[in-house]
C-alpha cells in the first residue's frame, strides 16, 4: 500500500466517480483504475464496487476510508513540519554553555539569532565545563560551548578565541588602580574560588602548582555572580576568564590583567564528530561564529 494508491482510493471514495477523481488527481482513467486495482490486489480484496452508472464502497472500503484520510493528513502534516524546519520557520535547538559564557557573550548572540529566526526555540543549559562535554556526548544537546577538552574522544572542537584569566578586585583595593598584577601580589589577599569540580578552579590550581604557588582560599561558591558580589563587598579577590569582565564590573568589582604567569585557554564550540547538526543547530553555530568575529573587531582587547 502506497501513498499514491491511498490518494487514488480516497479521491474515488469522496467523489464516487472515476472521472472526477481522475481530474482531481491529473491522471487518466485507465491509470487510475490500475492504481486502484494494485491497491486491492495488495490488500487481498475489492474496496470499490463499480457499475456503468455508479461507484460505491464495499464494507472493507468503508472501513479504509477514514483510516486513509487520517494517514494522508498525518503524512501531509509531517511533510509540512519538515519543510518548515528545513527553512527555519519552525524548530528547536539545545545548547550547553559554561556559566562564564552563558551569562556574558551568549545573550547578545541569541538576540541576533532570534531576530533572524523568531520561530526557532532555543534551550540553554547553563552548566559547568564537565557537564557541557557530557551533554554533548550523550546527545542531550547539539552544541556545547566550553574550554578545549584535554581528550576530545569523538568530539569536534571549533575554537572561538583564547581567553585569558584576569584578577577581580574590590573597588577600594589599592591594587584596583594598577594596570596589571603578578600572581604573587594577588595571592597575598584572601581568595574567593569557584568550588570544585569547576574546570576554572582545577586549571588555576594546576598552573599555580607548577610555579610553586597555591590559592589562599577563604571563600568558595558555585556561582560567578556570587563571587563577583563577594569581591565587590570586600571579602577578598578572585580570578575569572576575561569574558566575565563586563559581568564583574556590573556587580561592582574591578578587573586587572594578570601576569607571571599568564594563564589562558582556548574556548570554542563542541559537537559530536560523527553527527550531522540539525538545520537549526547549524544556523545557531553560524550566528555564534559571526558574533565572536564581531566582538573581536569591536573590542580588540
């Protein structure tokens, strides 16, 4: 049983006329008759009773008519839905992003995306680096935004930019007016750290250990916003990726460049290496790449 056969049967059933059904389907009557016969042969019995003056449905034909109508309606709806998705007039995409990215560059990117594709729904999962990787690998999201993984293991990584870590200081700190600080100067202060297993925390500890230093942790929090407010209140200092500078300033803290050592890491898009993205995910990926390029041009620092 094929769609062509069902459409032919339904046209005859609705018009009760092979002539009218042929016109509706743009088929010759012999071709229509052959199509109906092929359907009947495949099912094993007659669906239509045809005389020189009339066409009626057999009991089996009467049973098939509402089923055929529903099947064709479902098929047409599926075709229309896919057409809308391929043209981005409908759709959805899920992305997982580290909090530092989700709370800073991502909203502006999503505004651009929404302006272009207002009918595409976007779900954002604001999770730590390790969860971003896990969600991409488990296909819970199509796109991830995180630091470059140490072991890709089936993931594709497209670098967006290299992010450098900066110091976060209270506004009244004597260090806040400096153009840059060494880590040794910063670590003389009480430190407010992201809680483990934060990749930022582990990365900083690993780099500092290589230089014989350790974080003098006084406070810990899971949230960057909480750390920014704690620093602004004078409870200590912290370190964040440079993409968080605007957020830290809005919370009342100050940001200063760090050196000795400079700690940086590439951040980019993560996808499954062997998985083709949906049309909506491809579109979001393109907007993300465009937005990062625009950010570089407007803010070279």
